[in-house]
C-alpha cells in the first residue's frame, strides 16, 4: 500500500525517533509498504517519520544510481544495494567532507548542496533483526546519512548556511501549506 509522505512542517519530521523491537506490530508489512511508497515517489531512501511514524526505521535502495555515468566506477556495488535499517546508530563519520546536491521526498522541488563526511560506521538491525556493524563510503554513505538524519529529527535543509536557509524559506512555507506540484501522495500539516 502506498502511504502519504509527510510534508515539511509536519511535527513528526522534527521528533527524535524511538527504538522498536522485533515484535513491532506489522513490521514486515510496514517495510513492504514503505518500499512501495518510496518507489512510487521515485525515491532512493525513506524513513519512518516521513510516513508519520516516530520510530527508528529507514530504508535505502540506490540501485537506480548504478546506471548513472557519475557512478560507473562503483556501479557493481550500487546495483544490489537495498537495505533496511532498524534502530540504527552512526558510530563514526570520517573522511573528507564533500558537497552533493540533495533533495528530499518531504521537501519536494528543493535541492541544495549539503556537505557530509565521505565514510560512516553504522550499527543497525536488518528486517530480520540481525545486528550489523558496517562501514559505508561514497553515495551509499550519503544516502544513509540523509535518512539517518530523519530518525534524529533533522532535515537536509538544517545543514544549509544561514543565507541558503533564507533563500529557501519561501519555498518551505509553500510546501508546508500544500502549494506544490507533486506526482506522489503527500500529507500536509494542518
């Protein structure tokens, strides 16, 4: 089932999400619905707060980037990179900061350069509640960091300079009021 994505201004997007356990009601169905929602919106990542749940769950699927010429040197690694992250905790961020033009399904039509570290070490449970501790670099680390921010109540626009924040403020107000043309299901703040 395709779920509505919460738009900028929804209070759930600012909450620090809570851990869940393996008995979370309907977890597998929720994961399936979130993937379906993400794909219907042409996203490569989605976090539970974006569908209104303040739980520490997000997923990424960067396989669409495997065909992008910008990533041809890591295409093999990207083509099957589809993961679910439950109760994730970034343990370390390292490497050089690099700018990348980010967007967000909760903030349609806004894209800005965001600086992030190139490598992360993250601990998480997968959809079967198997614990992992892994290191990721490149675009995979970037997408994970973006989604991880969501479960911490942080949006990519929070990383912008004061000037950039001022420049996008009008767009953000319009999004929160539902004044945006989108091709996927959204729920706007009341």
